[in-house]
């Protein structure tokens, strides 16, 4: 399945909440969700959301997948890996998604959105422990250092994004050095440290059927 390339604001409206897919635009009055907080389509304003158990579980799965920008098959693989690990499956799933390289580049403030972070990674602008990594789904281990490559440190998108970093949420499981343009994953975050507004237990129930 190809990656979705349509208007991302439609995804927020479909899920009934902001997914912050457009970076800083999502917190301004230009945000489409602020102007049209109803489902997209001709009958969006009159559409009644299905309240079945399966429907609610499916929406949580789709919401989570869209927030982190992963394909259906990728998401299923993440769930399978989370189920095999010790601990709570739902928490394991979110930890795996949070430790993706593109997500950490976004969390550290090097990019205004996860989509922009994926582009930085794919275009060889990011180093992990001194080695160039161009795979957005690369799993970063605790203690690893993420740094912007020296030749890429003057990119406007990075500089502009860093101006906003620290104004919103701060993470005690990440360390950021704005001068050196590097950050470190200090530890794997616990569920209470992950700000993603999803009910992961519903995803577990969906895949457990």
C-alpha cells in the first residue's frame, strides 16, 4: 500500500482530534480542524459515528498509525513484536513507535512534523552514534546520540523548528543540545511519559480477536 499523499488535515477531521501532522500550523487559527471540526465529505456534518466496539477499536488503531506515519503491515509487525516482549503489550507498542528514528528527530525539535523528520532522515541529514542512518523506522536504543550532520546544520527547516523546541512539551527521557544540534535518548519512556492521546488497550483488544 502506498503512503497517503492527500490533505493530511482530512485525517485529523476523520479521527475527530488534532494529530499534529502539519507541525506549528496545527496550533494556529489556520488549522483546518479548528475551522471544520467534523468528518470530511459531503455528509460529514450530519454523519453519525458508529459506536460499535469493533468500530471504536479500529479508530484507535487507525489514529495511532496515522500519528506515527506507519503502514498497516508495519503497524501489525510492531504489534507482534510488542506482544512477544515482557510487560504490557499496549505500552510496549507505544515504546517501539516512540523509539523510531523519525519520531525522535521530531520529538527533539529538529523537524516541525514527523513527515518532515522522515525527509531529513531519508536525505542523510541525521547521524546516530556518529554513523549516518537514512532509515526512518530505525530503532534507536537507550543511550544513543542523535545528531544533525555537520553539512546539514544550517538548513532552514531545522533552525526554524528548533526555535519552537522547548516552548511546548519537554521530555525528561530526552536530552537536547541546541548548540551542537544533537540529542540523546536517555531511557525508554514509560507510558505516563508518552503524550500520545490514544487508548492502546483497545488496539490490543482489536488484534486479540
